[in-house]
C-alpha cells in the first residue's frame, strides 16, 4: 500500500486543530484547578506517546534480536529518540503543572523521580548507540540495553500506585475522577498526539535509512563514516 | 488562556514543529547528497 504523506499530514493537522479546540476552549473548567488544569491535555498525551514510543522501541529490539534485521534496530533507535523527546516535554509540562498545583516545579515526587530515571536510562541508550563504531555490536548491545531500560516504564507508570504521591490519579480500577467531556477531550488529544508520533517515526526512519546509504557510499569511496 | 497553559502548549508545539522541520530539511539534504554521490559514482565508472 502506498503511503500518501500529504493526505496523512492533512488528517494530522485537522485532528490536532479539533483536539486543541476541544482542549483549550470546549472542555469544561475543572472545579479546584480552574483553567490551569488544561495543561493535562498537553502533559498526558506527551507522557502517553513517550510510553508508546519506548514500547515500540522495545518490541523492535526484541524482533531485531530474533530476526537480526537492521531495519528493526533502526526502528528501535528512532522510536527511542522520539520517546525521549516526548518524555522531556512530559517532564517540563509536568513541572509547570506541579508549580501551579503544589507551589514548586520539582518535588521529588515518586512519579517525577521515576520518570527522570526513565529519561536518564534512555539518554544512556542513545549515548550508547552513538558511541559504538561497529554496526553489529552497536545494534546487539543497544537491543539488550533497550530491553533492560524498558523496566523503567512500568516503574514510572505504577509509581503513583506503589508509593504515596502528590500526582493525581485520574483513572483507577475503581473510579474515574473526571467528567465524560473531559475524558472525550483527553482521548481525542491522545489520538492526535499518537498520529503525530507515527508520522515523525516514519520520517525519522527514512532519514536514518538514507543516512546509512550515504555513509555506505562515502565508505565505498574511502571516506570516514559513523559506523564501519 | 492561563499563562501556564500557554507556556506548556508553546513548549509542546515548538518541540514538535522543530523536530518536523529539522527532519524535513535533513531528509531533503540527504536525498540531494545521495543523488550527488550516485551521479559521481556513475561518472567514475564511465
């Protein structure tokens, strides 16, 4: 199936405009936080895409270890980079929320701390990928490290249930603490953010593949490249 | 719009736009570089 970039981009823009309108204008005001709670519609999708991207990175690393195809290693790498970027946005927007809700940007809350650990673990993964010269060793060691680093995701996700925390628990097994229009707006924004992630993943994968082809051609001509 | 919401949304959208623009520029520069290298390779063969 041919992927129609421009049509997909139009759908992304339309869905995101609609989702932003719902988040900033249409969604009802929250009782205790007022309009500041709308950060929730930015912070939660960023955190969701971070988890999604790192989960896809993990799956790609597992498939790479079983099939040993370079394409999966590239997917793992670019998805982890996107996960790290979305994780950074989630941390920063979470800090803005924390300052508005709790009076300080950083409180060493279990969710903040475990997400920071996650962020550091994946910064390590990217550093590792860019520090090993040999392509096969880089892919193999990176895949193993990626699988180990993924343990920080359940730690971050479950931290608000495992320890006492300031972080609000919106959806628990027993109850949902926001109204139906808020849930609809949240899901719309989760879908909008996921669509952007899929697009960025595809473009970043193409960039990474082209970079490898260019490196290979330069190497054939006798020049120095990143991995040999 | 509350200043905190404005700040958070600016950070989010600028990050996404910056990655998108950077990737798009990188993609076109790599395509150009690849075309140049392939053309160079063909002229070497001749």
